[in-house]
């Protein structure tokens, strides 16, 4: 059973001033009286100061592209992505430009460009968050004249949701 602290002496208890009586009562306890500026009020000020510091650090990191993302919604919407190619006809080995536009409710994390071959999809290049998604790629040397080369873009948002663009084609010239 824990022991109780001793009672204050009679002359301490007889003092009229509440602060003096409290200090006297603390003198008879094993633990020291709280120091000025401590306790719940002081702790609350420290926590509020830490929160303000964290908010300032987040704002600073976000301003310089530090990767701090805040979401207003649940991020449940898939991104929207479109793709255009220029020129729409080229010879094997020629260079074409692929340009994608991507938008999302919480932010785009990456846009990847693919070439669709008979054996599957071939990743050409992936770009991180940017205001411009554009690459140049060569028509495969093995592309037969009269055939088409197909491309698409895949956007991924910061929540990990993905969406593919419509397929665009380039006609291979002789």
C-alpha cells in the first residue's frame, strides 16, 4: 500500500495566504513543487509552437517542390490523360514527338509513354511531376512500310490511381 505524504504542520495550515499555505504544504511532500511556467498551460504552448514549426516547414518544402502533398478530397478520381503525335506518318528510323496532357483532382505523380507492339507494351520513357510531358522517339527500324506504330500514355496520380490515353498511331511510309 503506498504511503501518504505527511500532513502540513499546524503553523503552515494556519496561514491565511493561499499561496503561502500551498508552498508550505509542498514542503512536506517528497516531490518538489512545480516550477513557474510548467504544467498543462506550458505544455500546450510548447505543442502549439511545434505545430506552427511543422506547418512552416511543410509550406517551405512545398514551395520548393519538396514533395509535400495535401489532399482536399479522397483522391478517388482517376487522372485524365490525352496524347498527340506529330507527325502522323514517318519512315522507319524517323523521329516522332509524343506530347501528353494530364490532370487530376489531387495531382499527377508520373506520366509514362508506351509503344504497343504485337508482343505487348514497351515502356519508352516515364516523366515525374511536370507541367510538360513530351518525348521524342524513333519509329522502330523493323516496322514494315504500310504498317502502323501505336502509342499511348499512362498517367498515375499521387494516390496511385492510373488511367491510359487513347491509342494514337503513326503510319509507316515506304
